[in-house]
C-alpha cells in the first residue's frame, strides 16, 4: 500500500474507480484542475510516493528531481513509447520509478468517427458529395499509415464496407496479409490511395514535402493521432489544393490557426473520449495499480 497517492490533475476515472483508489493508499488526494507549471506540480506531489496524471500535464525530469519519495507513476492515458510519453520515463527508469500507462481504451470511438465522417463526405450529407455524386465506400482505395491496434481496427471496419486496403508499417504483417491487405512503401501507398488515414504515435511525423508530392491532389487525409503526422509547411501547401483533411482534435491538426481553413474538417474534440472509453480506462488504471501492489 502507498503512503500517499496524488492525482495531480483530472484523470477521467469513473466514480466507482476513484473510490477504489482509497484501497491502494493511506492518503489519496485528487486535484480537479490542471497544474500550470513544474512548481505547481512539485507542490501537489509533495511527499507522495505515488502519482497519477492524464495527458494534459508533463512530468519532467526537473520536477521529478524535486520529488524524492515518488516510486510509482500511473499514466491514466496512452503509453506507447518513452519518446512520445508526457512523463520523462528515461529519468524515471534511472531512479527506479515504475511508470505504467494504458493502451487501446478509446479506439472504438475513433473508428466510428472515421466511418461517420467518411460516409458524410462521400455521400454528401450536409455538404457536396466528394465525387460530385453520392458514392459508397465500396471500392475506395484506402491507405493506412501505421497498422497498430487502431489502424487495424479502422482497416477492418472499412473492409466490411468494401474498401480496398493498403498499408504502410515498419514491416509486413502476416495477419494483415491473410486479410488481403497490401503492404506498400510509403510513397507508393500515398500515390495509389484515394483516402489516407494516419494512425501514428504522438510526435511521429512521416509526411514531409516528398510524401505530399507523392500523395498528390484530390485526396482525403485523416489523422487519428494526438499530434500531426506531417510537417506543417508542406501540409499547408497541400491543403491549399483540392484536398480535404479530417482531424478530431486541434492537437491532431496542429493548432487553432488551421481551424478556419475551408479544406479542414476538425471536430475540436477527442472522439475516443466516450462513456465506454472511461470505463475501459478506469479498469486498466486499477489493474496497473493492483499489479504493482501485488
């Protein structure tokens, strides 16, 4: 059992899960607003030996150096790699601090968002049909950039509607091959696709000038990541042509300054933050705490 557990910001747990946190520590403190800087984070952590946080704050080396009692950090958000995390995991490892995170808790909502927006675009619901007349997903050439859990779910959903799936990943996946998905080099995939969906880890940028040149004109681009999958200058040049870009959040788009662009469709929300996602998040956060305290 921890002596003191502090959630330094809102962590989106359901009420029953918040209540269960008290079984893991003698003292539990839950903050309901986001700290403004490292000094406030250090003040909130104090002498705690366990810390929870979501994706809206960063727990830096400089802050952790001033919190000598911390031995557990629970990320109540996605953890894919040390490079993309909002916790300095490399320093935590040096200190012997255990850092846990979760994955795959909000993917279902994102899949529904992609299907919904693509159908509206192709059929012309509330807008002009993309091809001038309504069309189905059937036969649409789709390129998935990053065939992880979410990319695979989007590919499977689009396959159900009759899309032709191509993908780019670090290596060819036998499971994807068995489903008939074609593994292609990135530029070739971009060139052949009518619609491209980027499903990459945070801060992973694969689309630069040459890639947008290969993508060409009259294309639909989705980004489901937490940050842009592209370098901004070539993206702006590309979006000025007869193309469309769909993102759920401004973080995925790259900032508020792009929201008003006529070829951008941004929901300004995280489509993975559903009631069911909070249930899954809560279960996984508690499971990580239980595993650590075993």
